[in-house]
């Protein structure tokens, strides 16, 4: 199962404006924001993430609802968080 996980943007990386550091349930990782319009995302915004890419900008209510759903489905969510912890963007 493939999941989109909400993450809160912490910062846009100054040396790589196509990357942002996000917080997903306490896991902080760099993700690619290049699929979104330039300037669309800023610190404090929420994005929906899949395989290291921000697919869309979402609001905080959508993020909260998505997290509640994901936490409710159990193992698939845990697997996705584990994959996120192990991922790196070079």
C-alpha cells in the first residue's frame, strides 16, 4: 500500500530551494518540493508527502484528519514512518 503522509515544513533549504526540511510525527527529513509551484510552500505550511516528494500543499485540518486516519490503520502507517526514518535525499 502506498500512502501520502502529511508533514509540516520547518525550512526551505537555502542551498537547495527544491528541498524542504519537514517534520512528520517527530521525524525530520528533507523532501523534494520541486513538484509544487515555486514559492508555494513556506515554513509552517503542511504538505502531503509520498516517496520523498511533496505532492500538494494541504491545510492543518486536512493534515490532522490524514494523521488520524493513518494512525488508525496501524501497520501500513508504521511501515511508512519507518521508511521515512531510513530515507535520505542526496
